[in-house]
């Protein structure tokens, strides 16, 4: 039944958004090194996972790996760079320090046209970094020293930026501290108040395990569009099968986009389930950033009037590019790959 | 005529060297970005050259380039890493600061087994960096902010390390300050006193132009083995033709190894000139490090009993690997390419 109130108050569409996507996440520089499976075994690393490490462990792992390359990373930051590379307008909120890596992180966002709203510099805590070990099978195993990135609080949010983004995109990785959880809820409210959509990526099944109840209540209360892979979704609902998790997520969310590696992706709504194939690539070199760039393609499509299948196809194109080379961000303008 | 003295003093071979090659150079982290020729024109950059820039210019150029990747570089440092990658024992002397990039620089040497003798940390001066613009034709244009690297003085030399290297390898790039010139002469004397060979790379024709007389007297007085490309050698002697420069260098040096890009290299001694072909590669991606890795292969061969042609062939193999990918250091163990 339609409420009579709507006939007396002026219902307006939200003002035109300045940004297509506003990302919030852990601002990290990736330190990428190659190693074999024996290295993972020696250092008790679980292939494909993301593990939070303290300073000592970070130093130890860094000392143990071979020559490394430093590239800006961070899951949501990779995503907003992907959106920009497709021609979208993106902004990023995350916390760095006043050091070399913090400078590089900001540069690499601005260099692709992403608006960076960094909040206050963290004093005395270095910029976060993620030691990524890439094995010959192209899998990446991540060891994250959060540093400044984890110190994000609600005070660091530029709410004008949040209110000016058509879709807010929040990274589950950040969800390990109470301040960050508060920041997520605060940002999600600000986005909804401005008539925007709120999306979240689950990021990692271990992260989901650590904060399952908080994730579930955040998703039920505030999330319109959920990203994750099959493993993360199954972990979220502690389901015995992926199919059960799909049933659960249809109850909780207006929309979920779930990646399944080489098997492609599913777009799940209460009404439908669409399956979209992955983009074949000649050689998978490094899977770092695959999920991040899938989200980039999907969000670009979503904010540019594509249907859900088209969104997932754009996701597949962007993910296909990033797994073809070392590093978590596109090496070509993604817009040139879209015809 | 043989001097009678040799019959009364005991002439001994120098003690077995701990290192095959000891490099001295500018300790730099490369900041690598891709851009087109128009970018070079806009910023008045001369393709293929190395330009020294001050802080303001470095900041300006960095702000202007797109997303970048940070990798340890520095000409002589690349060379000693190449020697280590071939299975040789190498050490490096150069100056960094106590910051992220300085840490990465040291890590990347140690990670491949190079002994790093950094001297004292530079206080308040950041680690040097080289903003490298790679154009679509794979040429690299380098803009070097020397930072801490240029503060090397004779006091920073670990003379035990120098005396323990079968060949001392000095990088002409470092030769822009009087302290560094003094350090070169000091190191060369220490090497000769220990019965070692002294080699020098000319590095850059502009650098040769700036310091031609000093280079020539250093070469005549102290250098046994000279590295350079055809352009640098021609600049050194202000010759009208490369052939004239070859004639000159035969008078000055026991040996010169001269690279000529895709045309291969020449090994020049007073008695002979050997020409060795370049190693064909499927695709030249980034020529950064080509000369450095040629020197690595040559020096590895030279310290492992190869004849001069074999030395140049090893140089061609090492250079061929490094131009096949982005970045100035080998991505595979070079020893696996040598059969």
C-alpha cells in the first residue's frame, strides 16, 4: 500500500554523483616476490590465503623472500583503479603514512585519475605492506602487515566523498578492527542517507570466519550488493554446500556477484541466477587482483547502465587482464579492451 | 728486459679472492613508468639518456608519470646481481638512507646473495631514485635524483671488500662529484695493491662529456678493463668515427668491451678485435639494464676462465634476458640459461 505521505513531500532523485565508485579499504603497497611451494611449506603459509602478520613476522618473511618488486595494491584500491581504467570516475579512502611507500600509494591512485581522500597521516606507524609470494602455478599467498592502513577510524572518512559516490565499495579485509567496523557502518549510513548504493566484498574466507556475525549483520542491515568468491560465501553462511550459501544470500541481499575462478561468475538476485563465463587468457601469470578487478568491471558496468550479465562480462574482461601479468592493477587502459 | 729484482723477492699470486666482482655505484631504486613519445617531448627529455635531476624536478616528473613500479636498480648493482644470478660471488658498495627504499635496495642485493657493504647511512637525505620512462619502442629515459647515493666518499669504502674482489667494477654514473672521483681512485689503488683488476663502465655519453678529462686520466692510470657502448666510447675520445675511438682505446687500455645494441659487441685488446653477435630475443620490452647485464655476463666469464669470446657471449645471454621484460635485473636464474 502506498503511503499517503509521498503525495505531500517532494520525492527527488539523489543529486548527480561526482563519482561512480567510492572505495574504502586497506591502503597497502604490495611487495611481490616469486617462490616455490617448498617456501610456503617452510614458512607455514597457506597457499591462496591472506594472513595478517605483525612487524616481526613481516620482517622475517621479507628477509626470506628473494628480490621483490613494490607496486601499489590494496584490494579496494585495485578496484577503484580498475574503474578509472575503464573510464569511470572513482575515489578512494584509506590511511597511509608519510613515508616512501605512502607517497607511492597516493601517486599511483592519482596517476590513474582516482581521487584520493587519505584522512590524517598515521604518525610513527609505517604505511602498510603486503608481502605476496607468487608460486609457479600463479597463485598468490599474501602476508599483510597492516601498519597505518588499519588505523582508519570514522573520523578519517570524507563523508562528502562518500555521499558523492553512486556506489560505496567496502573491502572486508579492513574489517579486522572495531574502529574500521564502526567506520564501515558510518560510511554505509552516509551513503544510504545520500540515496547511494552500498557494496561490500568479503575479501577472504579466514576474514569471514573471524568476523562472521558482524559481517552477517552488516550485510543484512546495510549492504545492497555483495561481492565474494564461492569459498567466502560458503564460509559466511557456514553452509555445507555452495548451493545452500546461494539460497541464503538471496534472502539477505538484493544482489550478489560471486566469482568462481576459471569457472566464471554468478550474479544472484532474489529473482534470478545468471552464470557468466570467465575470459580465457593465454597464460595465467599471477592471480593477485583477480577478484578486485572483477568487482571493478562489474561496478563500472553497473554505474553505466549495463544489465547484470553485461556487468559480469566486464568483470571477466578486467579480471582476465590482471591475471595475465604480475601485479594487482591493469597494465593497459581497460577501456581499450571493451568493444 | 726482465728486472733482476724479481729473482730476489718472492713473487706470489694474490690470495684467493672472496668475491669474483666487487661493484661500486649509485645505489638507486628505479621508479618505472610507461609513457609515450609525446610525454618525453612535453618534459624535454632526451630518449635513451640519463639526466641528473634535483628534488623539485624529480617530484615534478614523478607527479607527471602514470602508475609506477618500484624495483631496485643502480647500474653497478644490477651488474653484481647478474654476476650472482650466474653463480658468481659478488659484493656491492653504495650509499642508501634509512628509509623504505633504502631497505628495499639492501634486501634485493642480499636476496640474491650479494654481499652489501653500504657504508654509513646518509642522514636526512633520502635514498636515491631513478624515474625511468619506458616508451613503446622499449627505450628507457632515465631521470636520476641521486639523494644519498651521491654522498659516497672514500671513507665509505670497505677496503677489505675491495681487496677481496678479483675484479673491481666502478660505475661512471657515480663520477659526478669530487668525493666520488676520490673514492674511485682510492678503491682502484686498493684493488691494484691487492693484485686485483680494475674495471670501469662509462655509463652515459653525457656523463663522459661532463668529465672527459677526469675519465681519460682515470682510464690511463688505473683501468684495466673498460666497458661502454659505441656512443660513449666515441664521446670519450671526441672521435669523428667509432673506428677512431677504437684505435684510441687500444692505446689506453688492456681491454675494452663495447656494446652496440642489436649489433652485438666488440672485445678490443691491443692485439685483437673480436665481434660477438647479440642474443636474439622474441620481443624487446625494456632496454633498462642491457649494458649492466652485458657487463655481468662478461665479468662472470672473465672470472671463471672463459676466453674473451666466451665472456662476450655470456654478456649477450645476460643482456638478452633483461631486455625481454620490464626491470633492470634478471627475472630468472641466469645460470639456467647457460649451457
